[in-house]
C-alpha cells in the first residue's frame, strides 16, 4: 500500500510581467497596427486622452509615480512573475504571414522535385490562374508565352498543377473543377461514380433538376441519384477563393532618412501616431476618491501610464536600431544595392547592448523612407558570402549584380546560370550555380530558354 507524501519543491521560471508584455507587443507591431492599438486603448481606458496640441514627452511621469506610491498594493502584479524574459524564445516570429493562392501553389511545386523546364511551365500555369483558381486562358495562348514549348509540355504542366492542393485547382470549366475534386476522393465513396458521370456529361441536366431524365440516363435508383447530388453539393465550385485571402495594405514608414550636409539623419515618423497622455484631472479625482471598489480603476490608471512610457520606449528603440543600420549601410544610401554590405541582427544587438530578439521585433514589419524609396528594415540584413580576395559581400549585392548582367545580355544569346556564375567569379564572388539559380528564381527572372528572343 503506497503512502501519500507532501513536499515542497523550488523552481525558477522566467515570465513576462504585464508591463513588459505590453512593451513587447507595441514594439513588434507595424506602424498602422500600432496606431490602431493606440486608438483602441484611448476608447477603452478612461484615463487616456488624445492631446490636440503637439507636446513633448510627458515630464510628469516620474512625479506621478512617486505621488501614487501608496497605491502600489492595489497594483501588485507580482504573481505574474518577474524577470525581463528576454531569454525566452521569440514566439512572435513563429506566426506565419498570410500567403496568396499563387504563393501556396509555388511552395507545393518546390516539393515535387521537377526539372527546371517543368518548374517554369508550371509557374506559367499558376500565374495565369484567377482568384477562384480557374484557368481562363486557353492553352494555345499560354504556349505563345513560352517560346519553344511543345503542345504536350503545356498540357503536362497543367496536369502537374491540378495535382496540387486545394483539389479542383487549375480547372478550365466548372465540370472539370468538380471532377478533379471527385477524383481525389476514395474510390469507395458513396455516390462518387455517378457524381463523376453527372459533372462530366450531364451538368446541364442536373442544373435543370430533371431528375427523371437523369435516372433514366444513368440507370440508377432515386436513392443513388440523391447520394450523388448531395456529394456534388458538398464540393467547392471556387476552390481558390478560400486560400490565402490577401488584403492590400498601405505601407507607412516608421522612420524617415534624409541627407543634410553630408550626414544621414534618422527621425521617427511620429506624425502618424495619436499624441496620447494620461488625463491628469481624472487621475487626481481617482487619488482623492479611494472609497472601496477601485481596483479596476487602479489597473486602468497603471496601464495608461505604462502605455505612454512603452510608446516612448518603442520610438527610442526603433530610432537607435535605425541609426545603427544607417551607419553600417551608409554605402547603400550613397551608391545603391551593389554597395549593400552583409549585416546580421546579432551585430546590431551587440552594438546597442540589446537582445537579438529585441532587434528582431524592432525591425519586423517596419519600413524606412529613404531617397531611394521606401525600404523594409529586413532588406538591410542579408547573409555574408565570401569573395576570392578574402573579403565578403552581401546576398543583396549579388542579386543586384545578377539583375545587371541579365539586363545587359544579348536577347538572342542570353546567359545561362553557369555563365552568370562565371561572371560573378570574374567579379571575385564565389557562389555555386545552384545559388545563382535560387537568387534568379527569387527575383522572378525566367530561365535562359524563356529569355531568348
């Protein structure tokens, strides 16, 4: 017979405090998402208000915190744990960004191990699909877009794309779309055989709901016809509409970079944000009342002060990261993509004394307005590749070189990936042929056969 034992066990655990959770959340948001979050906070928190006039940062924050020291007992969130939590995994980087139908199909193509020619032709089919996943363009017109492609190659590429998910994709008619979905089901699915005959040969009779003629033509019972029609109604006539719905979003730069007297200056684009502050009158009324059930109001007041300070911290962190990036990538602003140098998040983190995950949050979904256009922060971070002289260059610079080579090539005799690799080697850049192919595909540049005039 076992005996129950009661014991104590000590355990250390890193968790984020509510204030740090709010700070992390604000830092990782894009400019538009941050503005939306601030407007929502103003609507929900009675202690927050939007200042109409332009003001500096709230200089009363330290005085308010000292004056309200007596209320800390009501605002104790110590049960949530302490610690900065910077060593915990950055769960914000695990969320997947929304992708379109075409992106989803291209990712599936990469898993099929196709030859380069089949891969290009399949991508040609994917590019021609509409938002519902149908191929409205005749195969003859697609063949004209791929010089040198045999008629059977386009048909083969179409069959390859039709095997991708969701079922029914790349169909040329409603009947073919429904038939592709039925063919992907198990052979013993009730009503599948009759349903296939219906969608392939008798779809117009089914639309007319002439069940008597359908039973006579199919030679089936009323119950079998009912099962087949129910199976058809369960199919999706627009298989592409449910995949990767894409909503166009405006890009608002978080920082503005401009050159003044041979110096590159970085300023935070604070004009797009509402100027929020703590309503001091409401805060004074709250301190004077203190009569019973005030825990909820105390939490609102503390959250309001946290939001103001965390917003200032967001601006400061983005400003520091942007200045460090501009300093290290000065040649890009002077000369363009070819002068982009290799850079990692770790370098910026070490320079600023921040954790790498903090720099990742500060650069995620952030954009920089420069004389060379609006540039994503992530574009400044690229892998390092060796040169024959013992130096290094960035992947961005190599992509710029490849685009330059292809733009200047003879259209009657375009450059192959092997030749492009040789041209890079002449410039002192050591890369493999497969790396050149990967970079060319990432820039959506066609293979040599499809660039020949």
